[in-house]
C-alpha cells in the first residue's frame, strides 16, 4: 500500500492554490522589490498585497507585519530583538518562557540571558495544561519582563492559556510573545482580540512554502535587528525579500483561516478515532496532555517501555511516517524535553506524535491504528512484554 504521512506538524505539502499564487513570482514578477524600475515596482506591489492579506487574516495593521524566513527566525527576532532593545535603553529584562516551548524559543531565551539580560525563568506546565502562575508573576514583579508562551504545543497539541497570560503581561507592562505556528488554522488567532505584543508564524505548517514566515510586532513594541545590512522590512529584517515566499505564505494563511472551523471539527473527530482505536488495541496507552485543552490535529501517544528510536524506524518501515517524543530510558536518543517536563525525566515510555492534515481521512487513521498496533505488539514480544 502507499506510504501514509501523518507528520503534518513537522511540515505540510504545499497546497495547489499556494503554488498557483507563487508561480508568477517565480517566473514573470522577478524584480527586486527595492528597485525603482517597473520590475521592482511590480514585485513591491505583490509584496505589499501579501502583507495586507496577512494583516487582515490576523487582525493586525499593515505596518505590524514583518516577513522573515520561518518560525525559528521569527522567534529569535522577537526575543533577542526585544531584549536587545530593552538593554539598549538601560534595562536588564527578566526573560520568562514555558518549559515546553519549541527549542527556537528556549535557546533564544538562553542566548538573551547570556548576552546580558536579567535572569531566566522557566514556567512549569502540568499535563492538564495548568500553568505555574506563581513563576510568571514573579517574573512580572521585576519589570521590564519579556515573556514567551506558545499558543499550541507542537508535540502534544496542548493549548496554553495565552489570553490570560497576555492580559497579565499587559497589566504589568511586560512584553508578551507567542509562538503561534501550530495554532493558526486550528484555533482563532487574532491579535485584535488577544493582547499579544509579538507573534510568530511559519508558512510550511499550513500548506505554504518552507522558509516563509512572519513576525507580528504590535505598534509601540520596539525591537533591535538581529541581522544587519540594508533597510528592508523597515530595517528590522534586512536582506532582499522573498516575494514568492511572502505571496505563498499569504495565500496559505488566508486559506487556513477561511477553512478553520470546518477543518478543526473534522480533524478533532479523526484524532478521537485514532486515540480510541489505539486504546482498544493496545494496553497501557497514554495520550499525553489528554486532560488539557488541545488543538485538533496533534495526538502524542506513549507506549510502555520500548526503544523510541526503534519504534519510529519500525513504523517507517511499515509505511507510516510519524515523529517521536520522549525516548525510553534504554533508547539512544536524548528524548523529548516536552514529555520530560510534563511527566518527569525518568518517564520510561516511547512516544509517537501523530499529526493530521487536510489530506488525512478516516481510512488513513484506521491504517495508522493497525500499523501501530502490529508494530508495538511485535516489538513488545521481542523485549518480553505481554
């Protein structure tokens, strides 16, 4: 049978509508948008249209959208840029991040403190999605603080309390950033409804091209550039703009927002079928974060002690493409910092992340259950488990 791709949280195929929108940018509209001749003006117009579309989709102002080269760059620019600006104003800002952030945020936060910011606070998150508000409040008590809390966790699909955290930060005069890469197209993400100061998106998670992304920067939230060069993107992100990537991102974002409600309902039903099917076939299955509010497209499932890397390889050999989570203590990989933060570093389970997309159907979910059950049963017999 054809291989089965259930790793959409890692990347998604480019949608046909996105390819069609990008095609003229790769062929006819090839000018540099900084050039003053007609080719440059045409490219600049396309870039402006893409910026306006992204702003409308997010409830932002045109001037608050900055095109960057993906989610990791956006996260880094948000944290490092804001901390550098505050340091330039004579402050030593406290940086606070949740313990289950993407590594792009965790490592950027560590770099920010290494470069002279104040202390770094890591906010604990429970398996039920509960936030350690005391740690956040401690950070907010030492202004100015820079806080980053992802909207949806990329490994478990857990929805974090971004709205409440943003409101607390606003009241305390702190800067609030959210990595919304896994939230867009699955949840309502509107910066005119939630008081975030900085928000990061990536195109290739929603049917757009790899290497495309944006940073929303609310008016009045000043950043220092991380790169230096020309004056593109209002001197915040220098370098010739990727017009095709921006156009593709705008097309993907518009489609994701327009289809969100119907797609979220459909994906939630498929995820439920997947999890119930695995629980019916296999003993002692744990759905990570099951007690928390979750986005509909991600299911992180842990199985009794198997080698995590071996399990992923065996699933791939059976034609099922998924991602991993925490490794078993006997596994070769370092494991997932997210699962370790939620369940403890000694959690002896192999974890599989299934992530569903627009092409996923009911038959795909049933095949995934069958393949997983067969592989887990075989590997369990090899290690002597019933």
